[in-house]
C-alpha cells in the first residue's frame, strides 16, 4: 500500500508533464494546419469522403477514427527517441509528417462523424473527460501565458504581412 502511494507521488507529475507535451504538440501543429484543413475540405475528393463517412454507422465511424489514431500516435515517442539519439532531422521530420497525417485524417473523421460518435456512451464519456481535462489545463496561468505569446506572434506576423509591423522598417514622419 505504501509503495503505491510513493509511486503515485513520483509518477503523477511525470504523467502530467508527458500529457502536457503531447497536448501542446497537437495544439501547435493543429493551429498551424487549421487554415490548410479549411481549404482542402472544399476539394471534391474530400467532399466525397465526407459523404461516405456520413453514411457509416456509429461503430464503423469509431473504427475509422481509432485505426489511424492508434497507428499514428506512436510516432511522437519514436520521433522523440530519434531526436534524443542524435537523429534530429529524422526525428523532427517523423514528428511533423506523423502529426500532419494524424490531424488530416483523425481530425476530419472526428469532425464529420462527431454526431454519430457521441451516440456511443463510452466514447461520449471519454470525450467529456478529455475536454474537461483540457479546459482545466487551458485555464492554468502558464497555458494562458503561452497562448498570449502565440497571439502576439500571430498579430506581429499579420502586421509584417501587411507591411506595417517590420522592426527594421522606418516610418516616415510627414
């Protein structure tokens, strides 16, 4: 009994850190890919795939959601191993490609099939748990600070794109 408590005290912060890293990687890559996702959903091929997914039953949609998730999720630890073992380019490339594929496939299937997936009680409970945990995590001050930092960078990049935010550009006074 005492050993379980010791292990819980030791491993709980580690689990939170690992989960945080996983969610941050997903969040960052999803934020970058979201504009691309919006564009490709208008392509004829993706509209046909969406119609096909909508025609499936809830459990078939769940399989279609879980298979790529199960196959692509292990890419994160594999890429971390590659980076840690000195194969930085291979590790980063594996991480980016794996995440892009996962988000393009899993995110689209979830978005299209969400109404059917939520009819499966175990899926709905798991989804509510994960969303609750993410909501709690996103309310923490460090997350909000990082989010503000990303918003500042995004705003600065938009100003750069418009041509009025470059730090090297001098403004003329009339």
